[in-house]
C-alpha cells in the first residue's frame, strides 16, 4: 500500500459480522470512505484514482 507508506491513515473494518454492513458493502469491497465528507470509492481503483479521491 504505497500511499500508507506516505502517511495515509487507513482503518480496516471487517464486515463479516454485520449483516447490514455486508449488505451495503459486500459486492463493492474494498471500499475507501472519507471520514470528512463520507464520500466512498469502490473497487476497482488505482493509485491515481485514490490520489484524486483524496483531494
């Protein structure tokens, strides 16, 4: 995860135990979610898309 090496903070959340989260995210994982705006970026994505998403 090259962006983590440059200071990106990531929280991993296991959705297996939550039916609601599994239903919401099960077909889209991994999903990046911004804590400041709530915006989400679904897989597939590349480093360039992540950089744009974080701006």
